[in-house]
C-alpha cells in the first residue's frame, strides 16, 4: 500500500504503521492525509476522505470499484509474476512468439505487394474475394509464396528461432530431419490475427 500511495503522494513515516503526506484529494501545504498500511486504510483530516485501498484507487483515479479492483489485481499480479523466474521465462517466450509472428506477417505482406508471380497471384486472389487493396493493407494481409522454403529461408536469414516458427504453425518439422523444417502455408492469402494489443498472434490462411 505504501508503494501504491507513494505513486500519488510523497509519504513520510511518522510512528508505527503510519505515513503522512499532502492529501491528493484537496489542495494543502501541510500534510493532513495519512495511511495505516498494516490496516490498509487511509484518512484525510482536511477533506474527510478515507477508506480502504480500493476506495483510494477509485478516488485518486476517478474510476469505479470494478476498475479499481482490476487495476489492483493486475498490479499485484505484475509484482508477483515479475519475481517468478518461470514467469519471466514464459514472458520472454511470449515476446519471442510476438516478434516472430510480426516478422512473418511483414514477410507475407512484402510478398503480396511485390512485383513477382506470387505477388500477382495474391493480388488476383484479393480481387476474387472482393477485398480492396485498402482493406488488405489495413489488416496487414499477405500471401504465402508458392514455395516449400521461402519463409524458412527468410527465418534463417533473419535468425529467427525455427522452433518458435514451428510452434506458431508457420513451419513444419521436416519428416526426415526435424531440424530442417519446411513452409506450412504455401500459395495462399494470409490474414494476421491480432490480440487486443494489436500484436499478431496467429494466421488464418
Ligand atoms: Zn484531503
């Protein structure tokens, strides 16, 4: 609670389980606002505002209880997760997945707008489906070239981890040698599927 409130108020300890600062809810020069972290309470003797940590977030952010709850939950989650090395590894893995899918989307899109037979075929397929260039560009669409190793070669050239590309479903492990994967999507339009943050998480083909 001290860390949270300190984001809004400069607190000074005064005695046991007691921190004082200038109230964030009204104008003042000398502190009449204090918190009791062990009890999870705040109180201002100037404007009379007081309550628990949820009330504090509601008041200071001007949001409702639900939003305050979510904000505190995600905040606590972030702090807990950051301390967990397995969670850190998972995050790095996720970041790697995002990076690879973003670069793959870029690759497919470059092919689609290129002056190559693959690009021409892709643009013809857009016309067939009644998709305008504007829409295709807006959604970052692309085309997978008619090749077994175009994306694999691109991944090698960009030093993308091939096992991550396999995990994304973009490459398939080789039948004879799993370390020599091949392109899964060939000669088809690619639709990047994005999450709420706008990051590419998968492809529809
Ligand atoms: Zn106050």
